[in-house]
C-alpha cells in the first residue's frame, strides 16, 4: 500500500512537472493571434494575467548577457523564459544581432575572434533555452546595424562586427544572410524573424525592407517579418498608410509581427483615442499573427510619454480596458447619458460658486463610462474634467457630457446663474458687462453680459441718439453702425437702473 501511494504521488508530481503550467486567462487567451509584452522585473507583476506571449526587454540582448567577455549573466533571460514556461506563454527571444547594446569588448577583437564569439553567443543561447518559439535574429538592420554606421540621434558610431559575418558582400546585406544561416543552424525549431522600426509609416522604407526580406526568402531562412510599431512610428500617420504598408509586407507571403508596440498618452483620453485608432489596423490585418507591447506598466521606457497601460498605483487606464474588450469582442458602448447636479439643483446664485455635475451613463456595464465635460457659453461658466461647474456671469448655461467611446452619445443639462449682483450698477462695477472690441473698427462691436437688460441706446457726446434696441431678452448683442469716428456712450437699462459704458469707434 505504501509503495502504491508513493507511486501515485510520483505520477502526480511528474504530471505536474511535465505540463509545468498554471491556468490563467490572459487578454488574448484562445485567440488565433497572440498579444504579449516585453518583460522586465518592473513589468513582472501579474504579467500572466494580461499576456500570452513574452519577450525579454533587455535580458536577451548580447550586451546584457555578456557585458564582460566570458562572464554570462542569464538572470533576466531565465526569469522571462521561466515565466513563459510556467504559464504556457509563447516565448520570443530579442535579439541575437544588433548594432546597439552589443558587448563593448567585441570592438577590440579581430574579425576571426569576433566570428568565434558570435558563434559562441548563438550556441550558448541555443543550449540553454530549448523552447524558443520565435527569435528576432537581426534587429534594426537599416537603422541601427553593427556595421560601423552612425544611428539616428547617436554621436558615436556602432562597432563594425558585421565584417565578421561577411559585411555587405555581393548582396549589400551578406552579414544579415549569414546571421540567419547561423540562426537556422543553432535554432532549427524556432521561427526566425527580422525586426525593424519606422517601416510601415513610409512606403520607401517598406520597399527597402522587402528587398532584404526577399534575400532571406531566397534561401528559406526567414519565417516572419517584425515591425516594431512604436508610438513614434504610428502617431500622426493615417490608418490608410499603415494598412497599405502592411499590405505591401504581406505580399511576401510571410506572417507579420508587431514586435514593440506602444501607444503614448499624457492623458487617459488621448491614449484611448490613439489606441482605438491604431490597434484595430493591426489586429484586423490578416497577415498580422501577433502583437507585442513594449511594456505595459508605469516605469516602462516611454513613461514620460504616458505609454503605460497600468498606472503606478496598479489601476488600469481606459486604453487597457478598451483593449481587453476589443480583443474579446465584448465592447459595450454608451447608449445614453443623463446630466444633473450632484445635489439636484439647477441654479448657482453666487459668482465664483461651483456645482458638481454628474453624468449617469447607460447601460451600467458600458466598457468606457468616462465623459468629456463642456459648457456654453464659456464666458458665463467654466467646467473642469471632473464636472465641477464654476459660475462667472448671470444667465443660462448648457452643460454637456460627451462619451469617450465611439458611440457619440451626449447628455445635456441647463443651469441658471442668477443673483450674482444686487442691481445693474453693481453688475457693471463688477465688469460683468463687456464691450469688445473697443476701439471698434467700422462700427462693429459686441455687447456681452446683458442678461436682464431691456433697453440699450448708443448716443454721441452731444447726447444725440444714434441707434437703440428695445425689448431685449438675450445675453449678447452684435451692433453695426455707420457713424463718424469718435467717442460714443452706451446707455443700458434694466427698467430700474441705468449704466453708461464708453466706446471708441474708428
């Protein structure tokens, strides 16, 4: 009996170890396309609850692993790889050959020694990690190559160890071809990818990239095309252009991977709108087989630009909530908005006083229930992003809440601002009545803040009436008169009091 129990325990443990996975439900779980992220220690928290693919951010770069010749630091690479194995995530190595973050010591070696070190780098990686699904074999060959070029924004040229791989050679890109031959040798079971940035924003760059890809295709060395899709590539570029260049890449017959995507947004609204604009172009494209975000938590490389999807306090930003619902086809848009004051009132009776406005968004399970607040006319009141309405002048204002999502839903409420002053004189003294422009060119000017004013007369300095307006019931009045240049007076009356405003006409 004891032997049988031990044997049963052994098989249970063995079964657990063989599968080695814990069940989680990342965003793209069950989808034919993967949705992943770059991993670092700062991006680790709950990583598996969001993503089903992982790339080491810096941990898989040669300069990070072998900063000192012969001393290998696999710590971050191990951590990201083991996370992928534990949760059954797709693992993509980034990157084997690159002009940046290569070991500085390789510059001091001759080409023979450099070649030996490259071979060793490939072989050690292959021996240590047996389950690498995808590999960014060569990174940024056009913009940041290890061929002695000066990359954009840099002041120091890259090390030229491409010579050890054949240099430019007959094709102009022999060093890339040799890198892929080596990768195919050492990683026969991995999908080999070339990776580049600022391609799909330019048809010229796209065509240059395709020429390199076709050289690799000629020897069946490449399995996928990588385009980083950073925010600086996509921002301000039309969806039409992005799709057209993806279409061009797709003519190669190879799958496309968006490998380092990020969406900037210094406010939640800005980021959401850009995510809604860009992400569907990629996700819907038939040739795109996976998307990797280049980090998702506060502290990622574009924190200053607001590219994080999870705030420093752990709360999710609107773009992430939308992304989850979009990928899972569970988006619920706003159907209606009711606007009202938090205390139920419809008036503000004191200048400078505030009223907190609320927006009741339906249905209750709307994915993005956020709204933008506006008020009109703006000279009577202001409203901030939280719905705090502050009175500036007498009259009626319309407060509008507009849904953030694509529904276009709006809700409005009318708020009366009154009794800010005890009479017309006090209102004038408080500069609540304005005449502009003053001086007025060609006799054209506007009088604003005239709620409750019934009569207005324009007279010259002799007291002669030039024009008059009776029975007024409005907040502003546009005036056009044909009179000689000079100083004129505006007599304003509410039936109880009168005030005079001076205007110069030229």
